[in-house]
């Protein structure tokens, strides 16, 4: 059974003290987790170890980095490698968030390199895809997202693709308060699964967790997460508020 995942992406927010208080609050709720449910906290690099320490002992919570380098090591000032993450016990990294694509010019082939170094050092990618508004307005979103998947992921082996994690985040829904409708989300998630099925077969496509991201809140999470091909969410703004994010966690499919 594929994983249902509530992933918090704090982006570049919160002081260390605020982030520790937020996690303490999140851990106060009884979520009655099932075995296939997971919470990821994608926190800024400097907080990874503190937050990992805070959640240690809770096997449904894991920390996640928000990015990683495309190269293994060397003279790349300011970068953080997957080898370093692995050495710190960090098992997950977001790769290809639209903000990285936009502000740091990360293209599909750079992201393929990031995926490769992640697998090399045992860090599970949470791969983001999604179209900008102008592509959606031309109704060209399916081909756009398919190309993102093909160019960054489709060199992976069947073993690597099994239980893979993808986040579909339409750029026009990020931080805008404008969530994709249930129809829009389900259509794209089913499309992503169909594209994977065509390349890797049904068993692997069924094992992939596809999260929705873009203005997920406590008030819309239940409806979005109940869709057949939506396996949870990647949450920005609402993940900074304990009462919101704990409701979102509780909205995961059982
Ligand atoms: P918001 O939830 O703030 O729209 O952000 C979504 C996102 O970018 C998560 O990675």
C-alpha cells in the first residue's frame, strides 16, 4: 500500500526557537497513525539536526531537506551534498521545487543530476513538478508535466521508481490562496500515474505517492486527500501554524 504523506515545507521561515515550539505543538496531537502514513518536515538546513532530535522516537515523523546539491562534493561554496545529508541521518530531500526552478535556474537536467546523487547516497527525493499559469491557460499542462517527469526521472531503474514520491504543485496555486479544484488535481494526478504506468508498468505506478501542493489548508485538505490519486500534500504557509498542519495531518487517507 503506497504511503500517504503530509509534508511541511517551511521554506525560509521561522527562527530556531519558533521552529522548535511549532514541532513541540505538532507532537502534542494524537494522530492515530496507520502504518502507511508519514509526516515529513522540510526545514531549513541549519535546523535539520535540532528538529530531527525533537522528533526522534516518533517513527511517523521524519525530517527532510528542502534542496540538495547536484554534485557529490568539491568546491561549491554554500551547497549541501546528499552525502552530508546521509551522514546526518536525513533520509529525504525535496528536489525541483518551482521556487528553485524559478529563482535558481534549476532545469530538468540539473534535477536529474540531483536525483542521481540522492539515490547514490540513500536520500529519497520528493520530486516537484507543476505548470505555470500561462501553460494552464493554454490547456498544455499535461504535456508540460510529462516532459518534467521524462527529463528528470525516466532514466531511473524500476527499483528506484518503486515507492517514489512526487509532488504536483501547480505554480499558480502556490502561496496564492487559489487551490486547484478537486477535478483539476485528480486529473493531473491520474495523468502523472498513467505516464509512469506507461513507462514502468502498473505495479510501480501504483506504488508511487503523488502529493498535491498549492494553498493546502486545514479547510480543504480532507477533500483533496480523499481523491483517488492524491496521496497527501506538500504544504507551505499552512505548515507554519501548528493547529492548521495538525488538522492537515489528520486529513490523510487511512
Ligand atoms: P503554499 O502551501 O504556501 O501554497 O505553498 C505550497 C508549496 O510551495 C509547498 O512546497
